[in-house]
C-alpha cells in the first residue's frame, strides 16, 4: 500500500489553518460511497469532536468546488452532485475513522494516511527551518556588503540570484489537478 502515499498527499489540504482531508476523497480511498462514510460518522458523532471533524462553511465549499471544477462527485449521475457541504477530517479524525469503518481495507488505508500526515508535517518543519536559515544567511551577506565597500556589485548580484533560486526550490509545486473525465480504478 505504500504506493498510496503520493495519492493521499494530493488530497491533504489546508482549511482553517489545519491539514485535513475531505469526506469524498476519504470515501474513494476506502472504496465506499461518500454517503456511507458520512452515515457511519453520524452514527458515531461522539467520536468526532470539532477538532477531529468539521463541516465546511458555504464560502469554504464554494472555494473548494471552484478549485475542483465540478460539484458532481461521480456517485450520483444526473443529479448534479451533493447537496450539503462536505466534512473535513483532521489527522485525529482520520485516525478515528478506522474505528468506525472496520474493514481491512479501511484499516490499511488509514495506516497509509497516518504515515502521509506525518511525512507532510516533517516536510513543513524542514521547509520552515530552511527558510529561516536562508533569511539569516541573506541578512549576514547584506551586512557584510554594507561593511565592505570593495564587496563588488557583481558578487552581490550573484548572491541575490543564488538566494532567489534557493527560495524557488523551496516553494512546493502546486498539487496536480484532478483528472477530467473517466479515470479507471487502479487495482
């Protein structure tokens, strides 16, 4: 199941300053219909406090739908998609899903999702540390240039190009968009 990590990582988004996964994306990974996942959660609401799961606001939902081009999740042909805002699950909420959806597939997928959340968190810390260190180095270089009149203009320009290139490399690429049209399942 380790091949799931890149797929899972593209479905982790940031909402309300938290990394979350949307119910429809989780349902696809678990191999169930979104409605079934939501019903299972609603039958066990005590397990999902607000820091584990929340329903998107109208504005958040509109923004999310505009990013994914279509509102139809593919589960209700001819109906135009879901009628209620989706639920977002934090890392703890996804972990709790394994107790609600006890199938072997759900348990295996949950393990991979937890590993992916940990990996994303580690990458975020690494990028933050690198950005801080780069800023410190740039400040030191600027101070050195101010103190030495003979610090050539060309050297300053070259260092600025290096700093700009490093910042560009630190910026994570945009996640790939969802494919349009029918995509056969990968089994």
